C-alpha cells in the first residue's frame, strides 16, 4: 500500500477537508507573495504543478497570478473541495497526455481541462500508467542521448563542409581574372608590335568594346613573351575554375545532404530510426562502420510514418533518406502524389490515391505533413512543391534521398498536423 508522506505544515485535503479554507489565510501562512500555483503546491499535500495548474484553470484564474492579486479565493477553495470529492468517489480515469510529436507530457487520474488540445492514452490501472509513462520517459531520455551523439557528428561534418565551401568559393572568385588575362594575350598578339623594349605598359583598343585599355607589361620581356605569360595565367586559372566548379557543386550537394540527415535525426522516434540513419551514413562513407559485438543482431528496419487523410487515403512520411527512397520508389505508384518542402531539407511525403483524384483537403493535409516534417517545421507557413510521382527522378550516382523534378505545383501551407490521424 502507498501512504502519503508526512508533510510538515501542509493541509491534507482528503483526511483534513475541514482545513482546506485555512490554506488561504495569507497573513497566517505568509505565502501572499507566491504565485497561485506555488501557493497550492506549498500549502496542500500531494498537489503537483500539473494539478495546481488544473485547479487554477477550473477556477478561471491564471496560475502565475500572485496571491496578493487573487481576489476570488472562494473559487479555488471550491475546486479543491471538488477535487477531494472526486478522489474519495474513486471514479478514476488513468490518463497520459502526449504532445503533437507523441512525447509524453504528464499524467492524471481525472480528465484535465488544460490538456484538451493534447493526445490522450488510457491505462487500465495506476500501476500500468506509471510503468508506461516512466518507461516512455526513460526510452525518450536514452533516445535523446543517442541522438545527441549523432547530432554532434553530423553538425561537425556540416561545419567542416561549410568552411571548405567558403574557401572554395573564395578561390573560385579569384579565377574571375582569367578572361582578362586571355584578352590581354589576344590584344598583345595583335598590337604588341607597338610596344618598345623596356615599356611597362601599352595602350590598345579592345576590339570587343572599341574602348582603349592599358595592359601592364613585364619590361624584361618582349610583347610576344608577355602575351604568352598572360595566356599561361589564363590557362592555369581556367583549369582551376573547371576543377573548383565541380568541387563546389559536390560540397554544396554534400552540405544539403547532411542538413537533410540532421533533419532526419530530429524526426527519429526510436533507436531503430537512429540505427537506420547511422547505417545510411556508413553506406555513404561519412562515418566508419562499427563492428557489431558478438551475439548482437542487426538493427531492425524502421518504418516510415503512416497517416490517414480525412478521405481515408494513406499518407506516408519518410523519417530518413532510406525511408524517403522506399516510399518514393518502392511504395509509390506513378499515379500517386509526391510532396516536399521547397528548397529545404525535409521528408518525402506520399499521398496514395489508388488512381483516383484526391480531394483538395487531402492535398492540403499531405502538404501540411511535408511542411511539419521539414527543416522549417517550427515556422507558421512553408512553401510545398507537389507533383505526380512519375515526375520524380533520381540522378545516377546521387546520394540517398536526392531526387529531381521539373514540372510541379506549389502551395503555401501551415505546419499544424494536430487534426491528421496516424494510420
């Protein structure tokens, strides 16, 4: 059996119900400068911050109001008495509340009005509730710890690639002089006869613009030797430009890919999701594969998220690039509709329609999922591209999750998915 521990100076609303009103004798208690929530916690035995907030909510008073400013104490006292009656009746409902990301927030044995916007899961007993709630909290803590390690690895790689790209772009900018050097070489071959030995410059007319320009000369070389020198500079910068054009494109693609992986880590719901991301990074050559210990099995394949539109259509959401590829190229029919946040890392979203035309609401629900499960998921509005699946292509040799499309529709949509049901 569980017994409430002795709390010095606190009022037990179950066994000492007649003393409930005395908790609001502020002169006696000295709690006038506390908020209503803190006052309830300090004056009454067994009240959690969650329950204190609910009592204030039922009384129609802000729980963060200071007690010196709370005028209608009677409403609070009435709600405390109602709570006492509910407890003694024993008509309990064992509830755990979850946010929109299915993360457990808190629990209660009565339906709480402050949680009307949260998802609810019922348990058969208080023991089952506590085991379920704290197991989920524990697993979430472990998941956050492991995802934190993976996040650090990916953020480090992003930082390195960003620095590399910055250096490459600066070097690429330096190659802009190549066309000028080519022009100097051409003009010296044409007008170089006018240069005298020892000249440090020559003025000639640029036949492209018909304007006079001044070409610096090495006074120890002839005009033709100066022309060759400029051609050599041009050729070197041209080779550098061609190499850097390829390298910067590769670095930019790598950065986009890693940002997508970072978004996938944030969407991970369990260890299987994280293991899938690790496997993806192994196969892409970003991290070394750790040998599985003796007797350990391979990670279980994680599944994409599955939702139902208001019309009953299945909507798939990839949580990582391997899942993105699966839903786009394996689960999809060419007649299905594909959604993605425009120009941002995010999930591939697939609206299955079995050959029929989805309703406008189904389109909007799939678009909201694409907005929510993108790097801009915390924004109010996100622009979403959507196309028939047949328009989505994967370039040869591209990294997991990378696709291209050229013909698409777009819509700007909010990121709220609270009214979209999981399948």
